[in-house]
C-alpha cells in the first residue's frame, strides 16, 4: 500500500490520526453491533455459563490472532517493531493492574472500550465513567499517580529491556501463532453455534478483532516511510483516552494515531446506533449505582496504565502479538472480574437470574 501521496498531501501527523480514525470507526461499528465486552463475558463465565457473551469474546479474540499472525507471515507487519514489544514489560504491573481493571470493569458495568461505545449511543452513565477513566489514566501516566504506578510496575519487569514474545519463549515456529488463532476461532464458532448466535453477530464480533489487525498494519506501514519515528500500535483505550483528552486541553498537542482512534470509535458507534434505531439517552438509576461506577472507573484508569493496557489493549491487541505481559494481564482481568461478580453481585441474584 503506497501511502506516500497521502503523507505528501496532509503530513505525517494527520495521516497517523486518519489511520487511527479509520481503525476506530471499524471498531466502533463492529463493537456496537456485536455488544462485545470482556466484562459481560467474564460475568457470564463466573455464573457457570459458556453463553453468547463468551462466544462473542472468543470470536473477537480469535479473529485478531488470525489476521495479525497472517499479516506477519505475509510481511505486512512485524511484532518486534511494536511499541509493546520494544520496551520492558512489567509482570507486577500486569498482575496488580489486571486485577484492579477486572474489579473496576465489573463495578462500572463495562470495560473502557465498552464504555466508549455505550457513551456514543446516548448512555450518560458511560460518559461520566469514561471521563473519570480518562482523567485517572492521565494522572497515572504523567500526574500525581504516576510515581505510584512506576513503583508498582518496577517491582518485577521482563529481562533484556523488552517484553517477552510467548511464541519465541516457547521456541514455537512462526506459523504457530496462526494455528493457535484458528483453534480459538473453532472454539468461538462452536460456542456461537451452540448458543444459536446469528451470522450477523459473529461477523461483527469478528470485525472487532479485524480492527485490531487494521491498526497494526496501518501504523507499521506508516512507520516504514515516515521521517519522524511513529509508534507501531493498534486499538487500546488507556493511553489514547488520556492523549485525546490532553489534545483538546493543550493547544500545543500534536495529531497522532491515538488522537484519531477515540473520535473514530465515537463516530462509528454513534452512526451505527443512530441508523439502526438503537440510540437512546440513559442515565444513572440511583446514587449508589453512580458511586459504584465512579469507583470502578478510577480502578480501571489506574489499573490499565499499570498493566500496560486495557481489556482491548492487553486482552486483544497485545494478545494478538503474543506479548507475555498482555496475556498475563488478560488472565488477571478475567480473575478480578469473576471474583468481584461472585462477591458483590451474585448474592443479590434470584435462582432464576443466577442460572
């Protein structure tokens, strides 16, 4: 793909933001149509069900694995060039931050990506929680919470000044990542069939994973021809939420992939919900619910920055390149969410609701 004419026309920064907007729009439409959400899948599993939410997550995750690993085999992307793999990973950050994020997304009734999609469809609860998430993420990145994040992250880091590739660590061949993705895809298709999920839903669920591959390939392609260094990354909502917030607060901020990603998601999800008649204004039901959601958003904001990514950034984007800390953080997010649901929510369910 020749993108030099685009760069010559609008510049490197706007091109990166444009690629972010394209990636975000694909994600926003697909996530809105499929109701993709790690929290929903974790809660469903915590209640002993391999239902539709788990199936949607498997379809999304497997699609990201298949497309990203295939892109690597065809030379369209190199995971070694990604920012996630080129810097040290934090085992302690993945564990502590992943658990915090898992707790937070159950309290807030949605992970950061899901909150952004819901906010775009008129959910004012998600608007409030999403803003608190973004502010907390920025405080954890460069504000008063940054020293605490750094201290926890430095407790246990990966050796050699870079993250660990699970496939390389296990001495697996290059094609093994694609094979693992196909196995996950078969599991997702089996669960989708068992839960009678229509082809429309599983196509859109797969579209969420495809958006991750689009982001990787576009930023990698730009990095090969750009004069200034361009971070090779894809869909995540911890750093981009903070960066987008600061872009609109700091007149000296520059355009980049992150700044295009969040508005792209908002626009895609908004148009998708509007055209399908699903746009609805919604608000908090009560003060306790609002308080719970706000606490959850704070936990997610700090946890995501500590873990190196959110449920999408670690759980799908980082997982698709087999970053070891991303897989560990994803596992801890599942555990944190399931334990929180068991301790806080399941005790209030009737037997019918629990089944």
